[in-house]
């Protein structure tokens, strides 16, 4: 869940900076208005859509983390798979959660996949 929180915070910061640049036509960043208007319509909107995909992936990572915390074997496995798939999809959208969030999410998914309940470990 820590990886999902880090990824969510980083993605929200990125979305806020994109919206700030779009709202000021880039003048806050020292660009000429005509250059920014032409480039925002083409590239920034695509980047903003990609960031919202990353935001959705971060939320799914948090939901998977909550499922992993439940303690039942099927929910832990399903949550781990959700976290792993969302982390992989979110790599280009969230810059791998500034690396730390992505690493924590990947490790959490791995530990959830290899986790064994107490019932399984009593026979060892």
C-alpha cells in the first residue's frame, strides 16, 4: 500500500503541474504564448490523458493492497495480481512512481504471490 500511496501522490503532483501549465498557456514557465498554444493542443493533452491513466493505476494499486491485507488466500492472490498488472501498466504514466513507488508495489505484489497462510505453514 505504501507503493500505491507514493505513486498516487507523485501522479497528483504531475497532474497539478500539467494543469497549471495548461491554465496559464505556459506563460508561468517562460514560453511564448503562441508556441505553447500550438504544442499544448497536441502533446500536453496526450500527456494529461496518460497521467490520468497513471492516476487510475495508482488507485487500483491501493485497492489491490487493501485486498492483500484481508488475509484470505484468494483475496491476497487477486490483490497481488492487481497490484502487479497496475504497476506494469502505470510505468510510462507515472514514471514508475518515481521509482520508489514502483519498487514497493512490485515487492508487495511478489510477497503477496508467495505468501502462505498459517494453515499451510503448520504442516512444515
